[in-house]
């Protein structure tokens, strides 16, 4: 078993290699464990209502991403891999063989946010003037992904440049991933307007420069608190259609820890996210 980078939520890469040497006796068993991983939780109330408009958020992190099948996907591919010896180590004396690979991954960057909006203002709600802002506790701001095309480019670049995959694997899996990404409802200024009584569900994704496991770890190590603001949200209009009143929703999000079930190599004495993968 090999691990994917943390941008994929510690997903596991499973390889079945034909012709590998098999050790005598029962194969060593992986070590299953629960470990604590960093995550984010809303500091106070995850749902707010102002002037008939209700907004609720849920941070999506490593411990929760599997609960969102719209953004957590499984892809299969074929790749050339080195055969392994009886100890499970790549053996350079053995020829390369074609192996079936399977990867589970998040198709939007983590951390991200699940959003639900309910419009009971009595008016249409448009997002073309709303300001979406995510800031760290030190004041650093992160830009919003304005559309799915940016997410397609993000994940395609990661697959092409990651040594575990490369262009050959990217060519195999990107068609299905692109279709899945284009189906993800993103909250931004291009989100379709909501009529009175409508309920909208989707995701907020920000560019936090998380493109590898190290990027993810560095971001979590440096970030204790996030503040998510939806500002200049229009709630009333004049007869001519001009915005006459706006409101703002502010959510404070704190870093904490949560348990995560992981699968570790046989013989692991100190399970950690650096040596183990998310249990599948």
C-alpha cells in the first residue's frame, strides 16, 4: 500500500502487482489504529439567520471528507510498477509489470466548506456583488476559486507533476474527474440566483496553495484559526431592482483534533499519518 499526498486526504493507493514473490506462511497483517489528526470546527454556531436569510457551514477536512461523495471520488488506472520481494520492498532485479492502481481523492482542495443557504427574504438573492473572504488568524487572505475550470487545472497539474502518477495516469483518470468536478456546485459570484423559498447546497473552495502533503502539513502547522466572511449579501431591493440593504455572515473556525481510522504497515509501533493511510 502506498499513500497519496495529503491534498487527497491521506487516501490510499492500492497496487496489485502480478508476479511478485510471496513469502511462506500467512502474510503479515496491517496494523489498524485510531490516531488524532488536525481539523477545523466552527467556534460558535455553524448556522446563522439574518433578515430571513439562513447560512450554514461545515468545514471539510481529512476526518470528514468521506462523508461528501460529491467531492470524494475513487479512480482506477494502470501503471508500470516495480515488482516487490517477499518483504514488500521494490526489487530492482525484477522486471517492471503493469499494475492496477486505485486512488481515493478529494476533487477540491482541503480545507473547504460545505454551504447551505435558505432564502426566505421575500426577494430574489443574487451573488454577483457578494464578497467571499477567508483569512487566517494572522490576517493572510486566500482567493476564492471562481469556477470549476480552475479546479480542473489544479488537480490536473498535481497529477502530472506528482512522481506517483505522472501524465500517463493523468490522461487515464482526468476525463472522469473533470466530469465530476464540473458537477460540483460552487458558491461564488457566478452562482445562479435564488428565488424566495429556495434552498441551495454547495461548496466554498479557496486557493491556499495546497498542492502536496508538505503544503497541507505546513498550512495546518501555521494556522490556528480561520475567519470566513460572506459580506455585502443583498437582502432588500428597490422597485427598480437596486440593492437597498445588505448583511454579512461571519464564521470563526478553530483548529482542533479529531480521531481518524488508519491502516499502517505490518509491524508499525507508532502509528502516524506520515506512515499510515486512511483505512479503506
